[in-house]
């Protein structure tokens, strides 16, 4: 490498503003500078090896430096890197759209491309709103509001933040946002007075129904992370919850938007999470795993019915006026298409399902640690809620505890992240049983070691 590590560290601290990061603390730390990856591992500039337990922010499907994905990218880059979808089409974006329509639930058949999950959500919200406006009947003109769950996370752009429910991230921007209608999330572990997840779920559904009875006529859509609220700390929804949400949306004439950005492409053990509840949303957002982590790409899919409401004479002003420069980028679409073909060829979904059972067995061992309050898992995503006291479920006031656990794991060769009091594991979907086991062992050792340190001090 032509640069010294110290030099890179200095420039990183001087020039790069990192996401979701308190830069004062970051600049006092020793940054981890990653240089290359191979399979389940990342390597830093000194050649140290780390198990990638975060799948490079939940995007990695087949492992780093996959020869097949590399080839797909090389083939495309030698043809063309980009042209625009504004007034023209391109081969990879056509083939990928066709593929997406084939693999997503039933009636989703129209694909609008973008480049981040947040943009896919913005597009979903705008399409949902304009859909009702485009219908000729005046009775739908009031449909301008959106319902989302408490602790929801749908991205960081203004519309996505508007439907977000995470105080820590979203409170400061309140004056800039449109109003959302919140509804309770079945976060059973933190809900007082409910003994089972079924009871917690029934309560949330009841509250949602009351809301829809009162306000349904003003609501354009309900947006939900199906099965798991990822960023809120892997809040796993009880079985049947999503199906009930779908039922209510249909009954009260509200579009159901499933944000599959985090859970799509195999993460929960099915290609898309909503399949597990046999739910077909009106609009679906995908991103992250769509290219296996190679290129920024996202998409918003809708039904024929929604799409048809935008078909009109230009003078009627029913066009969807939205588009980004990199919409339908050829490199991204080509690698996404190959990624999906490989998911099929390698029978990845079947193997994720099997690995999820093994992963669960390893995870349950973490309950041996008295400070592990709750273990939540769906497929190959897991959250370990760390508490000061298992009885009261109180969390450590000192936020450094969680950061220290992540640092201890890094020192033992594992990259993971915390979300509030939750240690989150998001392994690469192609990881072996042995690697999953090692990951959980490191988490075990790291929690034990750090908590012991805090108890003494
Ligand atoms: N929706 C969900 C459910 C997400 O988890 C995320 C990102 N973690 C997003 C949307 C936003 O995606 P991006 O970071 O690509 O904008």
C-alpha cells in the first residue's frame, strides 16, 4: 500500500465526516481502516482479519470478492457504466425489472429504480400519495397522511425521517417533517402487562383498528418493516402481526407499504419477509442486499392497479415527476441481476433457513450471561438486549458499555455494531456454521468481559 496507516488515520479524521457518528469521540479513537475483503472476512490496512458480522451494513449476501459478481461487473463496465432512464432504456435495468417482478409477491409488477433505501421509501410515499390524488373521485383527495409504527426506521431523507419513530434520530428534525400518525409496535419485551407475544400483538392490532376507524379516510398509506424492525434493535414482530396489518389496510382503504430494505433478499429465511405471512403489499421497497453489497441500488415496486392510475394524457398532470440521475444504473442493475441468479443457483434461501436453526442454538447460549435480557432472531439477523438487571430490565446508564462490547469484539476479530442497548449481528448470508458459531462465541466473551469490568469499577 503506498500510504502509511498513520497518514490515512490523520486524513480520515481531518476530512471524512462519518455517518451516525459523534465525531468528537471518533477523532479520539483509533479508526478501523478496511482495505480488502474475502468471503466472510474483512482485512484492515495492516492485514488484520475480521469476521464481517455486520455484512457491511446488512448488504452482503454471497461474501466479499465473489468471482461471479466481479465478472458480472467487469462484463458490464466494459460495455457501459451509465446512461439515463430519462427518455431511454438499458438492457440490465430491463432484465432486472423483469426478474424483480417475477420473484416478488404476486401482483407487484412495476419497478421504479433509485439508489438508496431511503430514496426507495421517498418514492413509495410519493407514489402512495399521488395515487389517491390521481383517482378521479373527490372522496380520496384528503388521503395525505401516513401511519407508521413506534420505533419505525425507514431511512434518513426528510420523507423517510417523517415516517420514522426513533426519537434519538428523528426528534431534532421535527420542524422539517410532515406529520405521521404513530401506532404501537409489538415490542413485547418492553411492553408492560402483557404475558405473551400474542397478547401484545392483539393489543397493537386493536389500537391500529381504532386509529383507522377514526382517521382512515385521511390516510394514504401505512408503512411497515415486515417481521423485524431492524434499526430499532431487531424488534421481532409476533407471527400473524403483519397479516393482521394487511387485513386492516385492506378493510380501511389504506395502501400497505412494506419496507423490505433491511429484510429483503433472504435475510429472514425467505427471499422477502412478507412471504412468511403470505402478505402482498401494494408497494414494496427493496435495497441493501439487492446487489449483494456491490453497488448502490434500490427499487420501489408497485401493482398494476397503482401504476395504471398514473396513465393519462400529459395535460392531466398525472405523471410521476420523480427521478434521480443514477436511476437504473447499468453497473448496479447488472450486478443485482447476477446476485439474484446466484441466490437461486446456490440455493441460498434453503441454506439460510437451515443455518438460522443452528444460529438460534448458538444464540440461546447467551442467556447464560446474567446481563442478557432478551435474544431476538429472525433468520440470520439477531439482537441481544443487554440489561443491567434482568428482573427490572433496566439498561446501563453509561452508554460506553455497549461501545466497549463492540470494541472488545473487534479486538477479538469480529465486526458488529450496537443499536442502543442491543448488540446486533447481521452475518453475511453465505457464512458457514463454524463462522456463525465463532461470531456468537466472540459476542459471549465480549459481553462477559466488558460487564465484569464495569461491575468492578
Ligand atoms: N428502510 C429500512 C428498513 C432500513 O433498515 C434502512 C437502512 N438501514 C433504510 C430504509 C434506508 O436505506 P439506506 O441506508 O440505503 O438509505
